[in-house]
């Protein structure tokens, strides 16, 4: 395997299943390398492995298991569970490393591998590079002798443990009795646990996206297709809708009118509530460069700061740890509430919003419209081969667009860390200008991509 090609992206390793690099061979080598790197001391070492509902989980899971066993680690398998459940469980089970097999919000054809260290946090860039270097080397002489091989076992009550932990995050004394809630689990990892949490807290639960077949994860449902949730809320006359993604580390919501509530509004609501109750730490919240300027203005008006990072919930988590913050998230719905979890958790974030609904006794349309958003437009352009962003004409067009928005808004252009996409986002108090700037740039980038022009 050519080490010059970096396996790890913004959220672990991701790619088309059974195609390099997302192959059984790569998973085997990853298990060996990570197992060797996290074997420290003389105790029996343990790795916790969870997955979502993709058909390719049956390919990746046994290969990873074999790799870790070959490195001398015991493997605990928990089956389909949310990504944050893996981070949560590995701490209580004193695991040395945690693995989630998921491509999150991507279609079923893709899969991915996310790794967590003993502290329950996603691995640093440095640790990922050390694993990658080890994968590219010959480790055969370092693998376990027959007597030292690990064993694999299945933890049957893993889902129940997560359900209890999630319920414990809901304010004591509050119940969801009388609330009708649509929960869309994207036919993904939370299809069993998320409805159970809401039902056990007293809600009337309308389940959607809870019939995974290996191929329908994120298909026409979940947080990437929120129109489905909005329609379900209206159809059932629900008080609120909750949409998770394939591995349930992100959440979007819909009010009783079927109007979408994005991650920025959820972040603002939790920040305000926790600040009012004296629970907010760090004097503000952490979000990414994608968060709306309206969120920043709202927080500033309450004497709170918005600290921005590059896109990716791992970057948000790192900034939160460094600055002592306990609330952070992304507009796309990743919400990290570090009082309860080390990584994004859609179920826990939804419960915090529900707690405010119950406390205030007002409809979601009033409670969840926390600030006025500045007009914002986000579009993605797919490309093949080299990035069109390096083309001279694109650079000039970007510079011109920034001048157009100067003083009234901002422009953000970046390559996705998980797919061959360029994302173009602009926001300004002038909606027509935002539309024009984004559409013109996307057309130019698409034109360069069609001609294959990644060079100047």
C-alpha cells in the first residue's frame, strides 16, 4: 500500500465498499496496526467494535476482528449502535480502543472506519498517521504468537446500556408524556435505541426509517433528506420531528408546522438554556466556519462568544477540550455536549431540545426559532481528478466574489473531506446577491471540472 496516499480523511477512513481502500485487506491491516499501537502494558487488551446497518458491515467487521485478534487484542462486538454509543461504552468497559464501522450520512455503497482512543475521543491526526505508517510496513514479526491471540465475544446488552445513559441525560423529574414525536432513524444505527429512549421517557412515538435492509440507509430519509421528516410531522400531526443520520451522531429537527430546525438553531437553544441555568462552560460555544452569522450575533447579544473551527466534529471536540467548553456543534447537526458524551450525539441533543419544550410548555415553532438567520446559500459541485479550485480562472472568480460581498457577508469555499465535492457557501443580508454569487461560482467550477482542468 502506497503510504504517500493518506487513508484518513476528516472523519476516519471512508470509501466505496470492497474497492480500494475500503477493502477487507485494508481492514485487516488496520486492525493489526491499531492493535499493536494501542497494546500498552500487561493487561488483556480489548477493542470495542460497533457498526451501522450497511450490507458491507458484514465484510469489514470480521476483517477488523481478525486484525485485532492477530495483534493479541480481545474483541467485543456490539452490532448496530450509534457512533456516540461506542465512545460511551468503551469508557465504561475500559476498552483500549473503539471502532465504529460507518460512512455516516453517505449512501449504502460507501463504508468507513472511525477510531476512538481509550479516552473516548476520536484519534488525533498524529495518531492516525502513526497507524497509517504501521499499516504500510511489515508487522508480521510483531503479531501475537498462537498462545497470545485474542478472542471475540458479543455484548448482548449494549443497546440497553446506551438507552439508560441517554435517559440519564434528560433532566430529572421531567417526562415526555403528551408529546407526539416523529423519529426518523435513517434506517441506520439508531433504529432500535432511539425510539426506545423516547418511548421510555413517555412520548407517543411515530417511527420512521427503522427497517434497515442493508441497502436503504440514508435513502430518502434521515437528516440528509429532511423533507421526509417534515412531511411525516405534518401527516401525523406531531409536536416535533427528529431526524438522525446513518450513525446517529447528527440530528436535525422539524417543528409542528413541518418547518426545519437546523444545527445552528439547536446549538443556540441549548446554549441559551444552559447559560440561563448556569451550566454553560467556557463563556460561549464552539461551531465551525459554516455556522450562520446570525448565530454569532445572537450569542454576542447574550454576552457569549462563538469560537469557530474548520469543518468536522473532531475539530469542534478538540477546540472544546482545549478551551473548556461543554457545548459545540455544526450546522449540519453534529452536537457535542461534553457533559454527557465525547463525540456528536443526535439523540442526546434532541433530548436537550425536548427538555426546553417540556419546561416552557410552548410549541416547537416558538421555542426553536431562537435567532434570525442571515440569508445563506450552500451548493456542492462534484468533480473527478484534480481539484478545479487550483485553476487560475476559479481563483480570480473567488476574489471577485469576495469583493462583491465585502462588508455585508462572507464567502466560504472548501473541498469535502469525505467525498470529491467542492462546497460553495455565501451569506449576506442581501439574499439576491448571495444567490447570484454562489450560482455563478458553481457554474464556473462545474465548467472547469467538466473539462478536467485542475491545472492553471
